[in-house]
């Protein structure tokens, strides 16, 4: 039923919104922003900020809140929207035919760094800032895929080294904050990565130490001795918010929300308890605290993240726009199921996790029609995703002497997708590392070996197993000559090979 009166979301209107909408019942002015988060996109606001909001809503706590920091040009729009709403925003959870909407109050401020560089550095340098968390995507760590080499020659890295008082990257901001804290004698902080990167804490540590080493050995030593880098595993499907979502919120819930977040109801967070100066009691909000995140993140990245990539490129080639729509195609659903069955051979059983049930849950989550998760989002940053989410399973299977059947097809789909995009609509390829495939693309997308021998992506894994190159080439040839559906059917044993 339509709502007659639509309220702009802000502190002064919280008491006017419909009672069925959950909203902060705590005094936001008493929340202390001891956590600064860099990269306040959709995922951060559907995940970490929600855990904090749950804690603030549950009663007595240390009142941990989040202060956001945006570094990139698109963050300006998010900043302006959040500032208009007193940094309130809503989370729209979609689960098949059920929708719920709640207002989140744990984000208590936000800086757009290009306009407030000095303010960001003051906040990060303050002794009140105890945790600096990150969601900067897989490519935001300036580590070369395949080799792990720190890209010290990157123009943004070079800029930050030359201009420590006006940095552009999270590395420049955090390193300068560490330098000032060291000089002022302030307490150490924790750097908490929330990215879908295996060993994300160790990855953040490697990148920051390499950057700090370029500045001074003293700064590197201080960071090594004082800053902690807990690994964490995060999971919640958070598609891009559209204008249709905003209109739905206004129509159904009576709220004009300039910057809502859309997500599934499922969420998971596993993190190591390694914090230099304390942390929120996230376990009281459902997070799992452990001494070793590695087996959990390996399971999630190989099955869920790898599963997304396993169907994403084939789905695009078949003309699908949304993941749930793609999963209604029996061939793509079978592709996902067989991919996960292949990958499960590389994983160990974990206490409390049944891999068959976990895989079935992934199929159910991907099939949720209410989550209009864009195929284009899954296909973005393909070079990094293939290297991080597909290659480890391939390497483990080959090392064990097994011959994977599905992964070579997935790799061929990725290469064919990249070749078509580069040739026909290059502007649609959202992949900052696409130039690493330039020899393959220059060949017209016909020679798989030119791509699979790219050391920055694959190291020497594929080159050491020429049979895999032949398998990928076979699928690629068929994709070029027979199209995606016939090739997919043949790869799954439902067509002529």
C-alpha cells in the first residue's frame, strides 16, 4: 500500500517515520567514532556498520561508532547524500518475496578526503582513533597479481611518497598518520581489512610496510612493532543500489533515502582477535572470533567468490543481466554446481561447516530473485578475481594430480568475454588490470597461451601444466565458432564435444 507522506531521512524525522521501520533508539551524540573506515561503499554499510548498529542497539556497550572516509571521486556523491541525512541511511534486505528496511545510525560522520585532506589526517592521527578499517577492493593494495610484488612505481604511490601531507591513497593516509602518531607518542592502532582478499590482514600489512619502507626504515619499524593486522572473512551479497530501489523505499516505507544500501538477509563475519587497542564486542552481534581465519576464508573465496566468477562470464555471454536470472537457466545452475563440486576436492572439512550444505546455500543465495545482483558487477575486475578466486583451486587440483574439467571452461569464458569487450565495446570492460592481457587481446582473442602465460596473473602455474592450456584453448575455439550455449552444454557433457 502506498504511503501518503514521504519523510526525508535525517535525525529530526526519525520519530515521524512508520513504526514498523527499525531505527536507532540510542543517543547517537554519545557514540564515539573510535573506528575510521576508508571506503564507505555499499558493502561496508551493509556489513561492518550494521554489526556496530546492532551493538549500539543492544544496550550498554563501549559505544563504538564509525567515521567514514572517501578517497575516490565517486565517494563525493555518497558523502553529499550522507551529510544531507545526518549520516543516517537505510538497509533494504531482500529475501525472495520478503522485504525489510531499517535505519542505521552507527555511521556518525564522513569526510571526502580530496576536500578535507588535513581533517582526514588529523582524525587518523588522533589517539581517539583505535581502529582503521578498509574496503578498497582487490586492486586497492598495489600488489601485483600472481607475483605479489608491491607496485612502488604506480603514479599514485609515487605521488604519496613525494607529497606525504596531501596523499591520494589509503597507504599514503595511513602511513602519514602512523608517522605523526609515532612522533606524538600516541597509542598504536589496528588496521582491519574488510576486503574479499585472501589473508586480507597480511595483505594490508605487506602493502603498508612496503610503502612505509619507501619513506623511512624508522617508520616501517614502528608500524611492525605497534600496528596489528587481523585477518577477517566477510560475506554479504550487496548489489548496486538503483533508482528503482530508492523509489521502492519511498513508496513502501515512506522514507526518502538518498543513499540506501540493498543486500540479502544472510551475513557472515569471521575475524582474528588481534587488536592493538581494543575492539567492539562484535561477537555479541553474531561475528565469529577465532585464532585462525584462513580455512574459513579459503572455503568462502573458493566456493562463493569463485562460484560467482564461474557463472559470471558465461552468463554475460548468454545475455543475462542479473545473477538470479542466470541461475534460472538449468545449464548455468549446473555449471555452478559442478564447479563447486570440483573445488570442494581442494578444501578441508571445518568444524560446524558441512561443505555440501554450504554449497547448497550458495546456490539458494545466488538464485534469490529479490537480489538483482548485476552480472556486470561480478565480471568487473576480472584479472584480480580470476587470480585470487579461481587460480588457487586450479593450482591445488593440479598439485594433487587431478585434472579439472570445469575450471578450464571458466577460464575460456573469461578470456572470450574480455576479447569481445575489448574488440566491440571496450568501455564496458571494468578491469584496471586488463592491459596485462594485451598480447592475447592483440591476437584477436584467439591464442589462450598468450593470456595464460601472463606471469603477473598466473605466475608459473598454468605454464607448468600445458595440458590445461590445451583444454582452455579447446573451449575458447568452440566459444568462437559455436557460441556460448553450445560450448557450455558440451563442457557439461550435454552436447557434442
